[in-house]
């Protein structure tokens, strides 16, 4: 059965989608069967993987509202498979609001297809709402993309509090694998200080290497490809290959 990893941070713009996509593509290139789940109504992961969120026959919204099975929504996206998202997913939060066991909707939905994959990566939205809670409850482990600046630092503490709540009420064995430093400028002291403080303050592993800041990450989604294909020899691609290896090792440890 696949390991399910939620990629989460309620602060926007910290590289969640890029991290989910790049880790997935790197794991798939290494021979693993990977499913990407786009849990964000903005559907950025869906778009970045080369799919059109506005012209989907079946999306995660259809799955969460019971209109379709997860298997019907799975589509090919690069080296990975994907359950894509559309803006309709925003309506899923309303639909789930009054449902008993609403925090388990995603876990129940993907349960029939977990055996088909080695790893499931869930791109959570930039919030601590019911969709993110669903992602955390469905997950075995969490990876936290971290932009090394003060506001993102505060967000890590808030997310860890939410993870503690999920452990208490829904998923006691939910693990936190660590943080991935994104958009990292090694020339500045401040990012290094933030990464070190996060590791110490929260007793949290910060994976190495940090992902360097690069315009290539902004350019890649327009091509419908991850950084691994758009700029395969770049430092960013090399970083995500190594990070993917470490994340997989952490899952089997």
C-alpha cells in the first residue's frame, strides 16, 4: 500500500505545488509509481502538470462529493498519475461542512486505489480549512515547504499545532518528516538563520540541500513540465532529485 505524504503549509507562495510536482516526478523517474492529488481549488498543480483545470471530465471535486470514484478521476500527468482539481473544489468545503466524518473524506476516497501506487503526494491548499485537514488525515506523513523568512517561520508553528490536533482527534500516528527550504538564497545570512531556528525551535528536520531560488521554477509551469524536464541540469532539479531520495528513505525507515 502506498505511503501518503501531505505537502502542507498554510502560508501561500512557499513552494508547495512546485515541491509536490518536483518530488513526484523525481520519485517516478527513480522507478516508483506515484499519484499526485491536487487538493487546492486554485488547481495550480493540475495546471503545472500540463492539464487544463477548466476542461476536466472528472476532478477531485466529483470524487469528494460522491459523483465519481477516485479511479475514474486518475489521469496521466508526466511520469506520474494525478487526481486533478478544478475551481469547483472550493464547493467541496461547503459540501463537506455538514457531513459526518468529513475530515476522512479524502482518505476514504483514495483507499480503493492506494494499492496501485508506491507513493501518494497530496498538494494541500494554503489554509488550515477542511480540505487541508482532509489532506493531513489521509496522510501517513507530512512534508513542510519552508520559505526561510519570518512570516513563513510563524506559519510552521501554526501548522504543527494543527498537526497536533489531527493526531489527537483523527490520526495519532501522523508523522512529520521535516521541512524543505525553498527559494533559498545562500548568499544571505537571514535564510540560513531562519532554517537553523526552525530546526531548533520545533525540533524539526530541515532537509538538505535547500532548493535554490531560480527563475526556472517560475518558467516551468507554462511548459506543463516539472523542473526536472524543463531544466534538468539546473541546481533546482538536482536538489529535488536528492530530496526525493531522502523523503523516500524517511518513509521506509
